[in-house]
C-alpha cells in the first residue's frame, strides 16, 4: 500500500512539472493574466535599469510608456486583420482622434486622468460606430482604401479647418490633475522606484485588463466565429451566420481598444509625466502603415505577436536609430543608426519570407525544436524558401 502511495505521489509531481501540464496551463486565462502582470511589473525596469539587460536594450522609462500604448494599438489592429481578415490602413484615426477628444476635454472641461480616458475612448467608439456604417459594406482593398481616406480626412481637418480649436501643426498640450484628486502620477521614489512612475502603473492597469479582455474574446464563441468569417466568409454565411454582425462587433471592439491606446499615448507624450500632447500627425497614414508592419512582423492572429512586433520596431526606431557605431572601412556611410529603417525593412522581409507567422512563430518553432531536437533539420529545411519539395524528400528516386 505504501509503495502505491509513493508511486501515485511521484506521478502527481511529474504531472505538475511535465511538458504536457505546461501545454495545458499556458493557454489558461489565469496564466495569461499573471504573465501580463509580471510583464508590466518588470518591463520598464528591464529595459531601463536592470543589470546587463538594460545595457543591451538601451531603453528608458518614457520609451516603456510609449511601447505599452503602441502594444495596445497593435492588439486593436490584430482584432481586425488577425481575427476577421479586415485590413485597415486608417487605424490612426482612432489613435489620433481619441487623443484630440481627450485633450479638448481636459482643456475646456476638467483635466482628470480617469475622465480623460473615458472621453477619449467614447469618442473612438462613436467614430467607429459612424465609420462602420460605410466601411463594413466594403471588402478587401476597398475597405483598406476607405479607412485610409477617413483617417487622412480627419488629419487634414485637424490641421487646417479646425486650426483655431486644434492649434494646427503645433497641437495641444495639457497638464493633468492628480488621479481622483489624490494620487500623483509622477516619478516614484524608494520602494516602488523600479516601476518608474504612477503614470506607468496607471497605463499598466489598462494594459493588463486589455490583455485579459482580448484573451477571453479569442477563446469565446465570438472569437471562434471571427476566425470562421476570416477563413471562409461564404461558408459562414451558408451555415446561417450574420457575417456583418460579427464584423461589426470586431470593428467596434477594435475601435474601443484603439481609442484607449490613443488616449493613453496622448497622456505620455507631454513634456512631463503629468502632462500630455497631441498633434495632427497622429492621424497620418504613416502611423497606420507602421502599425501594419509591427503586427505582421510580430505575428498576425496571435496574442503575443503584436507585443513582440511593437517592441522590435519601437526599439529599432528609438534605440538603434541613435546608435553612433561606424563600420570599419565604411566610414563614408556614417553611423549605422541612420539606416534603422533599412534594417527594419530587411528584417521584415526575411522574417515574413521564412516565417509568415512572424517573430512569435519563430519563437514557438524554436521552442518546439528544443523539445524534439530530431525534427530540427527537417523543419529548418522547410523554412528555406529556396529548398524545393524534391530536395526535402531526398531528390528524384
């Protein structure tokens, strides 16, 4: 009897720490929520202050704030293209429009951080509601072009016709009140210094909540129907699904998260941690284009992919851009940092060419190969575009 108990105990311990157990746990909402919280707690410290890691990353606290908001925008865009197949080249309309709504509310009504977020998100939802009436009647490239047209129209209106209200190319700047009239969002000192600032905690709370929301949507019946619509719209209609309704739900959820991201980005781009700023260029088409690159580079249709893609792109644009290293023998080319966009283009081409599932697909394939080293050569061959099927099978027989 005691032998049986020992056997059962050892099997239980093995089960708790087995790879099979890990495969079950890593997809649960609790694990995702815990991972998101841990990420927020360590992220700013890791890229700005952590030994060794920060020396390589070369980051700073304000960069961490900016990255978190861009990651939220990446999750928003991924709900459209990654879940329902709707390619938007005008997602910057939520990014910049919510910032302007929040800024105008703060200037003319009351600069409470919480109320600013509510107003910015509400504006984005209303904008999504109105634009969806036109956009969701379109498909493919027509949808993409009209989203671009709406964003560019808002950009031009904010820059010139509404210049007395928006201050044109100079934009708007706002100073915030303490949160709930009590909590300052400035720099932390002492025990909480590793978190950086109250503004970082404020944004981190919204970040974790959004991760949990997106994870739940992806696993819900709605999320599964989103994927069904993306994979075969005709078949979805044939089985009785109201495709327009589900696309509308995805678009509105994307607008909600996009507005949240834009409002929080407005709150972290002022001269101080308790101030924000917004300019018309937030709605420019280049932001929408950069967003497409970030999400596809990281891994379209995944939860972690947009976060990784945003980090890679923003790191190159902020840290690599300032790198003053000159290649020996090629001094006439100048510092390599000025070619960061070329490096992004090369990285994007190579990753998408060899790993259409992006950097997250590369990571998951690598970890899978570590679990099964024998399969690594065959997987590596399949990822080389210039290796044909006959070479994989050993040639002609």
